[in-house]
C-alpha cells in the first residue's frame, strides 16, 4: 500500500457496541439479564411459595416498592453522571413531617402536599448547589445532608407521630385501579417513568448525561454545562423524594421523623442492580425498573416463605455485590478484548505497509 493512498483515505470511526448484530445489542445486555432473572424469580415463587399468586400479594408488593420506584427514576440520572444522592430517604422523612404538621395546622391536604414537594425541591437545591457550585463531592455532601434533613425532621416532630389525615386522601393512596389488584400510585409512576425515560434515552439532555459520566472534562469542552446539568438533577431528585414522602405518609397514615429510614440504600441497590454503572456513563431505565421489582419481588416471596428480614438483607446485599463485581469483570474483559483487537489490527497494518 503506497504512502499516498494511506494519506488520502479517511479514517473510519466505529463504535464497538454497534459492530454486533442488533439482536445481540438488544438481548445480550445486563438489563435483559435482570429482566430474565426477575421472570425466573416470579415463576419460582408462583410454583413454590404459598399465597404468592394472591391478588393481595401484588397489591402490597407495588405499594411497598412504589416510593423506591419513584425515587429510582431521578437517581438513575444522577448515577449516570457519576454522582450520588444519599439524602433521599431523609428527604422523604422530612416531607412526611412537613405534610403532617401542615395538615395538623389546618392546611388542606393538596396544599400541604405541594408545600412538602417544594420542601423536597429546596433540599435538592441545597445538595445541587453544594455539589456543583461549591465543588464538593456528592458522596460527602449527601452523607451530611442525610443527617441534616433527618435531624430537622426529628427536631420538628420529636418522638411523636401525626396520624390524622383526611380519609379521602388516605383511601386514595391505598386504592386499586378499578377491577385490578394494582394500586392507583402506579399511574403517576408510569407518567414519571415515561418522562424520565424519554429524557434519558431520547433527548440531547440525556446524551449529555452519559457524556458527563464518561468524561466530564470532555463533556465541558464539547459545550455541555456540566454544573447546571448536575444541579437540576439534584433538584429533580429532591422533588420526587418530596412527592414520595407525601405518598408514604398517606399510605401508612403516619407522619414521623424517622419515616423511610434506610430507603436510600434500597434505591441505590436497585439502581445498581438494574445495570447502572457506579462509575457513570452507563445504564438504562428499563433495567432499573426491573431491578426495583426484582428486589421487591424477592423480598416479598421470602417473607411469605417465612424467611427473616436479616436473611433477606443478606441476600439483597449478595445480589448487589455480584452485580457490581460482574459489571467490573465484564468491563475488564471488554477492555482486554478491544486492546487485543487493536494490537492485531496494528500488526496487520504494519505488515501491509511493509508489503
């Protein structure tokens, strides 16, 4: 091959993932593996766990995981950018307390709910400002605000609980869609899931999130406003956590400062199990939703089989560790394979030039 030919040829740029057939790109993914595992767990529980096929099981399962489903949507976007929000459980608790105190003071429930969501939004603004404008690590910031927001919630209400809410709204939080065992809360979740899925997968904003997660410096040089993008993600997270807090309060007819303690760990576990990389730049919304349902279904089946909560937590932890380890292992194998292909092409090119 002559030097002139080499210089006049345009380099061909390809993405490694798109060199595979379409069916492999769709089916051979971590997200589809989680969906397949969910199907296996459901099928196994239907065969071997007593009462798992009861409509009440479906109702209680969706009610229990609904706050996690809601919060996992914005959390997915945050982790895709290589950040994290550990304060969401405390925001749910604070929103619950605000809802209870306002209703107790005579505010109509809709107004109390809106103000509780605004409280969550303000919490998100605080997190976002400290992370993006002050430049502090999100892990450190949200560990601090986890304690701060929880302390405010407990300080406002003390050890007491508020359990007098309008019956119409508590019934609505517990009601099912007519003729089905599916709770009404699934409807706002579906709306939010569509919004966040479109935002992540089908908009320039979503593509910018992946770019930030892969390399924030390169993303900034390409014209993406990294700071403002991350800031709005934390605002979204706080707002959705505030809404989840209102639902949590009405579902259990109980506003307490310690509501939703530990929920942030359940949310993050589900997001990571659903295929989102803790190192950013990778993840899909359908995998996250499947991850939440997998953890919830597994816990529900094990409880019906009289397994203790401690064992359930151990199993969930093992699943999460295996998920993270497998992701790192697959990334290492993929890197080695790409390097080997590059070396092979390099040797072929050298031999071609010599000829």
